[in-house]
């Protein structure tokens, strides 16, 4: 895994921003699940836990795609930023989007 200085922290920060955005959304079981997954994803990124990153990123992406109509309109784009920055930090998430 190749990583630029600070890229892991940047990716974790993007996950935290997504979680913050979700916390501002109306209460909903899917939103609550995404918040929980996002909190776990942020910790996994900071801990370099590859399997947890893949699982959480995949699950979040899937839920966002399935429920995009009921989520705030910017959430899918924020998730794309997270996936992009995870890749930039050296975490392979291509199978998540493919």
C-alpha cells in the first residue's frame, strides 16, 4: 500500500464529514445505520484495518445507492469523495464501486 503523508488522515476526515452530514439528516433507520458504519469506517482507516475498510465502504456504498432517494441529495457525492480519497490513501476500494 502506498500512501502520501496525511492522505490517510484526509480520508478519515472525509468519512467524518460524511458522518456529520448524516447526523444533520432527519432521523431514519438507514441514516442511523450509515452513521454507525461511517464511525466504524473512520476508525478502520486510522487503524489501517483493510478488511474493515472494504466491508464498511462496500456496505455504505450499497445502502446509499439503494436509498439515495430518501437521503440528502449530497450524500452520494460525499460517498464518492470518500471512496476516491481512500484510493488516494492506498486503500483498494475499486471492488466497492465496480
